[in-house]
């Protein structure tokens, strides 16, 4: 990541960050009083969206956590019956983690309340064109959330190398 960011981009980023922060606060306020933390809901959501069991290592990577940090969350979710752990069929040393029916139901109840509020707010406050823009914005935000400058630079470097003629690569090695 570079520090030389155009002022217009920084201003837009600041507005977006503040709006997302305020919006996230509003969504948190609409949660049921189930006592499940945001980090646990995030793990449940990740498992639900994956549609398959994940290893702890894979789940930690996707959530941007150290595996050690995930250990307590997994233990609590398992104790509460929101996840199921099973032995990995291809590697007996690994345990697979899947969302349970109770975990799925918790997510659906939580999301339903928030989705209902959001759908009503969008219908009341936005034009059809604005709703379409907002739907596109959700896709754009997903892409931005997936951005990792280290990975992006590595991929760009690999792309550059793959497009170099073999002779230029050999010249750099020798």
C-alpha cells in the first residue's frame, strides 16, 4: 500500500468509512438479544456462506484471525451447539468445522430482523434507481473487502513475470 493517495480518494474513503461505521452500528442495534458476540456471528456467517465444513486454519485465514484466536470462539460455539466438529476424511489430524442447524437458525433470525428493517428503509427512503445503485454498491464493497495489497502486489508481480520472454528471465537469474 502506498502513502501517496490522491486527496479526492482519501476524502471519499473517509466518507465511506464513516457511513459504513454508522450503518454497522445501526445493524448491531437491530440484533436479537441472544448474547452471541459479533466475532462469533461472523464465524457462523462464514461457515454458512461456505456451504461446506472448513478447517480451523482455513476459517482463521478467511476471518483474518490467528488460529489461536479462533480456538476460544470455536470452543464456545461448539458448547452452545452452533457448530459441529468432525474428523477430516483426507487428513485425520485435522478437524472440520460446520455450522449446525441451531447455528443456521440463529443467523437466519438475526438476519431476518435486520433485512426487514433494511428493506423497509430502502423502500421508504430510496428511489428504484437508488436501490439498484445500492445493490451494485454491495458488490463493490465485497470486492473492496477482499482486497489485500500484499496479495495483489504478489499477483501483479507473478503476472509481469509470466509475460516476460524466457530470455529476459534467464538474463536476470544469471
